[in-house]
């Protein structure tokens, strides 16, 4: 297997589209889940996820030593 190439330009809209495509948009996902879905590195996914938390679009929580999950809150 060769080395992966550089990450494509992943946007916060790309990340939100992953959550929107879920049967339950509130399902928690990891940065690895997002990275796999968007074919990017986990650090790139983590950066976009963190930006979405700052914008109030996603919530996050630490679930272990260095592990986090992100989810889209239910808006009523």
C-alpha cells in the first residue's frame, strides 16, 4: 500500500452533510468516522468538527482517554 495523498479540501458543510445523511442525525460520531466517510485524515476531520462546535452546529464530549464524539443537537 502506498502513502495516502494530501487531504482534499474538506469543509464544514461536508461534515454537516455526513450527519444529515444519518438515519438519526443526533447519532454521535468520532473524527475517525468522519475521516473515513470523507476520505481525509482524522486530524483534518477533528479540525472541522471543532469549528462546528465553535459555531454551535455540533456538540462534543470526551468519552475516554483522548477520545471524543460529536453529534448534532436536536433543534425544536
